[in-house]
C-alpha cells in the first residue's frame, strides 16, 4: 500500500497545479506549500517544472490571441500615404516592434497576477465570476482560466485508488473511443444537474 501511495504521489499533475495557480485565493503559494510537504527536498525542482509549464501554456495562448494583420495594427500603419516608400523599408521593423512590445505586455500580464497579493478566502467566492470581472485586467490569463477550470475532474475513493485487486474492464468499456467516453461523462453530469435546472425552471413559471 505504501509503495502504491508513493508511486501515485511521485507524479505531478500539471493541470491540477495550474488550476490551483489560477485560483486568485491561492496562486503559486498553494503549490509551494503542499509541494514541500509532498516532495520534500525535491520540491524546488517540481515547483520549477510547474512554473515552466504555466509560462509555456501562457505563451501558447499569447501567440494564439495576437495575430496582427500585415498592413494594419502595426505602429507604422498610421503614416501618411506620401511616405509609402519609407514605410516599406521600415515595415519589418514595425512588425518586430509590435511583436516585442506585445510579448513584454503579455509577460507582464502573468507576472502582475502572480506578484499581486492573494484574494481573501470566503465561502461565497465564485472563481469563474472573478475571472469574468477581471477579464479586462488579465485578457490572456482569463482565457486560460476559462479553459483550464472548465476541465471535468474525476475523483475516486482511496479504497478504489489503492485497492489491491485488479481493475477489470469488460470488452465494451475498453473498446469505447475517447469521444464516446467524453459524451458519456458529460451526459452523466447533465443528467445529475437536470433536477436542479427543472426546479429553477418551474419556479419561474407564472
């Protein structure tokens, strides 16, 4: 049992770590706190892995959100038409200036979020509403939060996760495609939520 437990916790879930960082009540502090307890002397390396993964994901979102037009949105695009020849010579510079400036602004977006104090914890806090309100302040980070925090998470009881018995899947379950499994999981969530939705709908009837 101890061996299974150690193997289970030896692997760092990057998605869960990033999701915790995207919670303004915890940010990087929660990862640093628990990683020291879980990984001991190896914690600094694990924390660096998470930090690098976070920045790599952020950079991907940054690149996807900024695809400027070749002839518009660049600093030199406001030059008068009489200076077209000069503008053509500096077109490459204008693009370089735009890309480097955007990169600096985007990096500061993530750094600003991490450097600011954590948000006070309270029981009626809504993390999705917080990101919705703060979208203008963190435009790239809010897109990340929308996608990462929207990932369904499956949980198992410890008696199942660390059971000595083998896991048995029949031929039907093991042959399901990823799309089918996703549809079944989502359908299960929708069916569980249906009574609440119907109750809300009935309460709004005249």
